C-alpha cells in the first residue's frame, strides 16, 4: 500500500508522465536480491485460474469467464478430474507443480527518455519499468561448458537494450533471456505492457543455420565463442530448444504475476499489433501482439489506458489507425 500511495502522488504531480525518479522509487520499494521465478509448461494457466477462482468457483462458473479456454489444458483437466464435482480453489491450483521446473531470476531496470524519442519505442514520453527474465545457473552452467563465450551476453549483442548489465568484480551476473517493458498509473490502477522481447532467442535462431558452413573442428571465434561447432550445436538443439518454445509464455506469466502481486495493479492493457506499431514506431513480431495475449485470455477493447487518453501525441498518432484497439485483462 505504501508503494501505491507514494507513486500515486508523484504521478499526479508530474501530469501522468512516468519520470525516471518515479520508476527508481518503485524499484527501491520492491524486494532486493535473488527473486526466483519457476516455470513449466502451461503454468500460466494455473496462475491465471488461481487469480480467477479466489476462494472457490465451480467449473460452470469458470466457463462463464474469459478464462474458460484454460479449462481445456491437460494439466487443468487432470486437476478437475481429481476434484469430482467439487469447487476449484486457489490453493489446489497453486499446489500443482512439476518435479523439475525451469528456474529464472527476475531483475528490474528502467528504460526511456524524458522526451518522446522514437528510438525508445514508448507510447508516451517518459520511462518504463522493465522486468527482466534472467537465466539461472541451470542454464548458464551448460552455456559456459558448451559455448565457451568470450564475454557475457554473446547472444545479447545490443548492449543498450534493457538487459542485465555487467556487475563489479565478484558480483553475481546473469544473462537475460527476455524482458517486458511496463508503463503504469497507480491512480487509475492500470498497467500497459509495452513490449515483450528476447534478443537471445532471435540471435540463437538466426545463428543455428550458419553452423552448417563450418567444419567440425572450426572454432566460432568471430562470434565471440570458443566452443567447437558440435558443442555449440548441442547447446542450440538440446539446451535452448525448450526455452525457445516457451520464453514468451514464461515472460508474460512473470510480468502478470509481478504487476498483480508486487505492484498491486489489477487492470492490465496490452498493445494490439496496430496500436503498438503506430505509437512506438516499430514493426515487432506479430505473434507477440496477437497470439500471445489471446493465449492469456486478454480480451479486445477499444478503451485505451486512461493515462494515454488525453495525450495529444498519442491521439494524433492513432488517427492513422482505422479501428484502434487494445487487449485488456482484469486480474
């Protein structure tokens, strides 16, 4: 509650612009140190339904909610079968766990500019809060052994992006798998997910076909890797394959969990492809702004986040979109 009160006052005084000191203060109010996030296939469905059922709901009641499609997931079907005709309850869903989940460490940073700079790809001037999904040693031990990188972030070549930065000697460093940028307004109890992105996945996917041009004993020093071709290929095929299959799902699940449980915000907006491309002056992968929000039961809405409604630059830009819409999720 203290975080929300402080941030609300600041946002009001700054005319609903997310200034850097606001984001810095939010980060300072949140837990420090190692914040683990565990993920396994379809865990997002368990997390969303756990929020929806609260103290308990029948299957019939859940079928009348936006989360009805999640009831068809095998992991949910198994749980419902064990309940018989009983109610679905939060504690039952939260107790479902895989024996060997993927482990990540969450990080926070900032992104943006005081001015409306197209390079930052924000919907309005100001700063975003960035949630990083960083690898744990579960990944990094295999990455170091097989790839033998000459430096950190070999697959995060854009050092100005909001990835984990180099730490003082001896401090823990984690490579960033993905990140989400968040704009928010405590006064209206709303957050906007501006972006979900992974440079790491894109670089791995782009480099995989290039390996066929190298002999088995060639080293990949030109790409800052000392690992041999067969070992790097093993990393791509065996280690990275599951991450590449669910990175977007894990990132959005972590983001919604963070927005609801750490920031206390219940209404979440997500760009449609058209509004995002127009307001942020970019051309992102379309599936991230179509398939992904629908998978998480976001619903289409013509309502835009309240903190953008009176923004003159936003209103002018949206004139280029014939039927602008967003996705919205009530947590």
